[in-house]
C-alpha cells in the first residue's frame, strides 16, 4: 500500500527518532526532509547546520520537493519529516500527493517545558527559544477535513529523545 506519513511536531518533539524505530520496508520507503540536505551541505562546507541554514535552505527545499515528486512517481512510501505544524504547510504536501495514496498525519506532542531543553544537546543546530515557543503557540492539530485518511497521536515512550 502506498502511504504518505506527514510528521507533525515542533523541533525536538521526536519525529526523526520515531522514524528510526519504525519497521518500514526501507527499500520502498523514502524519508523527505530539508534537514538532511542542510546537514550534508554543512558537512561539505566544514560548517555547522546553523552556519549554513539561512543560505542553503532555499536549495534544500527545492531538493526536497524533487525527491518527493520522484518518490510519488515511483509509488514509494513517503515519510515527510518536517515540522508541518500549520494547515498551509500540510496542504502543500497533500496537494503534491497522488490520489491513490493513503494519507496519515503522525502527531508528536511534547510538554512545552521540554522542547527547548532538547536543543541544548545539539551543538551547531541552534534554534532560539523564542522561535520554538512561537512554533508551539501557533501549532495547529491536523484534522481529517484537511485530507488525511488517518491521524495518529503519538508520544514516544521508552525511547531516549
């Protein structure tokens, strides 16, 4: 079955950790993320993620969109690993998705006080506390009316985030 998983959560809520604990058929699954492109570029430039973020993000978005189009064209399972905390961000992804895909939102909710602390252990990938707090404040929970076939609310239990 061809499925799109749209991960929904603020930075540090466990989205990428969740992916690593899934038993997807990895030969038929593509993870879509701007972070992977920014991180690769940062390494190539011998810089940190934070150093290259602003400069390289437009390129990373383009590469991510190309990867998504290719994955959909070849009927791969797609796991979209971005914050996707707004209706408009999710709508862009859903518009790209072929009709025959099952569309699943996987929602990650983390207690607000924990969010920024998770970034203290990520040297070179700094997100200001006020930016994260703004994301938390503006978070909109996905609904079936947006076009999802299923919504999974998850909290990672027993996984070191």
